[in-house]
């Protein structure tokens, strides 16, 4: 919820922010005090004065700005640091069939309608019962007034109220009674006998109602009651009429209480400030295995000597860990690819700015993932129009595709297709290349193919791709990576001896150096991990170059003891690896502790598995700082 604010010109060269409404439950006096505190603490430096000009006509808080101040920036600072922007949480929780349930809006409306149907049905049945009871009494009145002289004689001759009631029932029932009456007792309809309730009502009847006018009133009331009974019976007999009653009552509520919406609903994207108003600075973008994402200014991580204590990074649960770490400009893009071949993008400044120890926000709250979609790859890019930059894709069934980076300039908020995926297939990996690199693809059965990416021509987004590896029946791709050709540097990697964080910190905003560095995509050793917890590192050069679509060569000997391949990754001597089993067993290790061996080796045991357990995933961790500071990057 945001305060309603407008920008007005105070003088020729000075402007003011005028606040006329504030969020629900926000105290105006405390809001003004908070703004003043921010000015005194120099957190906001472009405010010259603040006044509360509210009166009986409404609220008016005037925030005058200094000469030359940008009002939109100041307004955004007020939204960020004060209660002018607040979150109001709600939950559609209701008791359904005796149990509390959380529901979506459509579910809640359906349950409300069903509840109203039940309420109106029961209410109508109750009113029908009351109307029939009234009809019964009115019929008794008319019978008594038709035999008024005999009724009076019976009441006078009776010993008491109970005796009079019994005598009236006997008289109207045609029975002989020991009381002289002026005429013969009436014979009534045997299906509607005269009852004690009618006799009691007659005894309670006041004398003034025995006039002719009162008889007409009783007759008219009886007619109205019978019409109501007919209406109630028709409502109970027709579901359509019952729902018509509900609609009519809702329209009456709308007429009585409905008014214009007092809050204005706007697309949040329309509220995001222009990129020109965002400081161009280097930040660390982290993405955890469980899907939490955040950005933190590089300045948060002060430089320390080697062997320092480091500082606490993203707080994660025991089963979570940082999986990606980018050093990127706030003006860079994060391309997010899913298993269904769709791509979403975020500007880095749209990612929540959270402290170094914060967890951040879940990716599902930042992009509109479709049902069944999971994130497979994230790529950081500064310039989507850069020439000679490509995105290389690999699918589970062995298809590969290369598309120019500029194909992804216009990505909608609900994503677009990056690669068409056939039924039964899914995207496994995507990597940024310079068009002249080596592609490595590994399969579940332990085969691998390594070929020059020039063997794959560039294609549009709508293409399905071409065959990258010829798989045996039942086999599938578990991973893909790209390596530079001998003598070339990896795409986006810093030069030898450079500290990516130091470079990013020292780089002036807008400069090209160290704009995007993915700190998890480094190395020239291929790590292969099997489902039974075995693994090995093999130099990429051990795999001979072949043509695309070949069966490839042996990557690792898959036996009953080691199991099939579940993951591959590109590592170096400083990488850290985490293995997660299906039973939730986790181990973290330095990649240099894993033996470096040839293609035909089976590898060494990385994780002891319980019977029936299997390795579910193996990922290269972002080089976060350790508590002891040894080997940490962000210290």
C-alpha cells in the first residue's frame, strides 16, 4: 500500500511532494517525525522542509525539495524508508465443513455462494413454517367470527380458560356439549380439524377485533399469508428462484453500501522507476538452491587480509545453500530459463536489496512461473544487444540449439519460449558462449560428446534445435557445459590474478570491466558424479573432439557398483561441490579432494549411500566466505 502523493511546483525552480493519503493504520504524526529523522540523519539529503497542512478538508503533508532535486528519486526514497509504503497481509481463511481452510478467491466465492444458498433455503423454510402457523390461526379466527354468538356463549358458560378451550374444540369438531347455543355446531373439513392452538388464539382475541372491519382485515391478512406461502414453496422447489433471491439481496446490499473504490490498483511494474534514476553500481547477486534470491552492494564486503574471519553471507537453512553468485551491475539482466524452455528476465535492480545476512525473496515472487515450471539455469548479461554472443541450449533428449543473445531483448513479464520443447523432453542447461567455444554434453549411461559449437548454426527462438548427441534407448542427457578453446579465456571470466570483487568494487559505474562475472562457471576440469555417490575429475582435453550428433566417448564407466551418471559440472582447484541424496543426505567438499583421473576410471567414493538411496543432485557452490575466512571470496 502506498501513500497518495503528487509533485507540485512551489517556485520556478523548486518542487514539493504533496501527500494527501497515507496507508491504512499509519499514524500521520509518526510519519512526519520519521521523514524529519531521515533528513536529520542525512539519509535523504534533498528535502529542505516538511510541513503538516492538514485541516478539516483533508490531509495535506508538504515535503519541500531543494533546488535541482529529482522529486521521483526522493519519493522512492520515502517509499523505501518510511511508512508511506506498507504491506498489508491478508489470508482467505475460513471454516469449511468444520475445518479451517486457506482458499483462493474463486474458491472463497464458491463457498460463499454455497453458504448463501443454504442460509436462504433454511430461512425460507423457517418463514414457510411461520406463515403456515399464522394461516392456521387466521383460519381459526374466521371460523370463530362466523359463529360469534355461540363462541361467546361457550366462553361465558365455561368454568375456566382450559374448560373454554376444550368446549370450543368440541363445538367446532361437531361434538355435543352441555351448553345452549343459538344454532347447530359447524361441520369443518376433516383434514383441517379445529385445534387447541386455534381455540387458545380465540381466547386471546381482543373484543375490539370482533367488528366487521376487523373481519375484513383478518381476511386480507389470510390472503397475503397464503400468497407468501405459495412464494416460499416455489423458492424451495426451484434452485433458479432461490439463486435469484440471493442475487436480489446482494444487489440491495450493493445499493445500500456500495461506493467507489477508495484505493487505486496499479501494476507494480508501472511504479518501478526509470533506469536512469537507478545508481549504476556493482552488486553481488546470490541465488540459493531453494530458490531465494537477493542482491547486496559490493561495498558491504570490505577487503580483508588473507586468513581473515570473513563476514556472514546469506542465511540459509541447513538443507539450503547458495548455488549461484554473480557480480553484476544493477543495470544488467538476469535471464532465467526453465525446464519447459521458457525464459524470463529481471533487471538486477528489481531483485530485492537485502543485507549480507538476509535470505532474500523467493524466485516465484519475482517472476510469474507457470504451473510445473522449475528454474534450470540463470545467466547474467549486461547488454542483450551485444554482437557475437550466443546462448547454447541442451535438452534431456540430446537436442542442442544456439540462438543469438539479441533474440531475447523483448521478454514479456510472463516469459517467452527460448526453445521449443517436444513432449517428453525438457531443457537441461543453457550457457552463454562467444560462438567459438567447445561444448561438452554428458549422458546418464556414462557417455559424453565434445564438439566445436561452430557445428551448430544460429537459430531463432521458435526452433527445436538439432541432434547434439546420439543416445541409446533409455539414455538421456544429464548436463552440459562449455569450455574455451585452448589458449582462450572463459566467457565473462576475469584475467589471471584478478580479484573479481576487488575489480568490481573499483570499476566506475557504467564501465565494461567486471560488469558480469558468474563465479560458479569457472574451470577446465569435468566433474562427473554417479547415483551411488562416486565421482571423478577429468581434464576436458581427455575427451577427443568429435562431430555433433555422434555417440561420443566413455565419460565414466557405469557399473552396478558406481551406478549411472546423475550430474556433471565444470570445476577448478578452488571449487566447492555439494551432493544431495534422495533421502536428504548432504555433503560439501573441496573439488581438489576428488581424484583427477582419466575417462575410463570409475571414480572414488564421494558419499556413502544407505541401501535404496541415490544421489539426487550435485552442484558447484558459489564461492561464499567460510566462517573461518579460509579460501573465502567475499571477505
